[in-house]
C-alpha cells in the first residue's frame, strides 16, 4: 500500500525519535500532551456498557475541540443512557483556574470532586456535577496500544497533528452513578482513550467512523478517518483486534473498509451506513469485523452545543458538523485460507463524527 502524504499516520523511526516515543508505551504518554495554548486541544475519554443495561460516557476536555483558538476553557461531558432509554446529558464548563493536568501520567482535575487519573492499567474517574455524579474504576484487560506513533499528520509541511492513545482498549469496570438522588452500583466493560491536537478538527477531518466492541473472546477498536477536502479526502484506517487479551491484528496497511445501505439521516442531513465492515488480510488469515446498525441512539448537530459568539461564528462559517451514535450487532469472523475457523457476535455501540458538508 502506498501511503498518501497529505494525511497520514507518523510511523518512521525518525518520527518516533522526533516525538520522543519508543515502541513501548510509557505512562507519560497519557499525561498532558499540550500546554493549553490557543490552537491546541486535548481530552481524556471513557465509556462503558454496564451490566444494568446502561451506557456511561465521561469526557474531561481542556476546551471545545471544534473551536480550539480559544484559551483554556475546561469542560466535562457526562452522558448516561439509562436502562429504560432515558438520556441524562450534561456539559458543564469551569473556570480555567479550576483545571490541572499532570504531565508524567494521567491525572486531570477540574473543579471540586472531578478527577480522571491512572497509570495505563487502572484508572479512577470521579465526577460530581451537582444533580448527577459517578465514580468509576476501570482495569485493563487488553494492554495499552497505539497505531504506530498514534499521531496523524496533515498538510504539505505535516505540521498539523492529531494524536490518539487507546490507554485501555478494553477493561473491567466497577461503577456507581447517582441520578435524581438514586445511586446505582454495577459492573461492566469499558474503554479509555486520550486525544490531542494543534489544529481544529473540522479543518483536518471531513468525517470518521469509530467503533469499539467485544464479541466472545475478541476485542476490537476500528476507525476509518476521511481527511478534509484540503487534504484531498485522503483516508486513514486504524484497527486493533485482540483475542483473549492478546493482539492478533493491528497493521493499518492490511485493512480495507466498506459500507452498505447508505441513507441520509433526517435530523443532520449526513449519510449513514446500515453496515460498516473492516476486512484485515494477513497471509493465510483474514479477519472480518462487521457492525450492523439497528438503531440511531444519538443524532445531534454540533452547532446546537455552542452558544453566544461561538455559535454565531459557526453559523457565519456555515458549519454543519454532526455527531451520531448507533447501536446494533458486532460480528467478528476469522478465516484461514478461505475457511471460517472462528466467529463471535454481540451487541455494540459505534459513532459517526461528520464535520464536513455531506459529499
């Protein structure tokens, strides 16, 4: 495979050296990777599918990544889908003085009682937003991983960066959450990653599909990123497949991506595929990971999350970015020399982030 130059994954030995990285992931990589200056952004993300039927998402951000030209403007995103389908969503902003983030490991604090800390294996996440709160521990079952350096480079000078570190590709979760004065204690399966960059994502990326899931002994993280028009809509596939906690496939150059049954989402106007498929071919072995949509569980225009001057500026710029989340079936198939030797399926949740105008 010939890799494009306008949008690509940094992978050369010289690039590892330039970013101060080795092939082995170090604890500092999950610490702060930016200095919060205007033009940069950073966030620490967690999600879990819990045994009581709920889905929990918590994100600590130093600023809104769609408008990173601002100075430090910390916020916490809290999304809880309850077993009865009710959605509890909060976006709470804090004063810059209430933000701190260590550089030698993950330890992010925003305001009183909100902390995201860990060591590439075990993390503690505590959130208290007044009317909702949560306390989570996630312990890794699949080791920390990144695709090559984990840093994507954009532009002729390759000076625009977007970084991604799945610190816990899959882990066991114990959690408690409180809504409407009622506390629920449960367990589940979760995920944590860390992202950062130095250019507004809508200027770099047209859209991405991103998914993680578990089916039988398999754990998967899969993404297909399409760069913005300025970068010729070049594509970057990212793929990790583990079995029983051991990585069996993670070479992005061996992955192809396709979709089936694409229709326009009524609320956002974005094209949505009923089926997304990642096919990984490595000699005699072929792995096929398929996501089949049953339901759209979130469909929002990103401009609706903005307010004041930021919203006005987005309207003037004709920004119509959207975020969609889906639920459905995840199927993993392993073929050897064309014969099916293993398969597993389960329920899963995945997303489509669509910054650009529908093509």
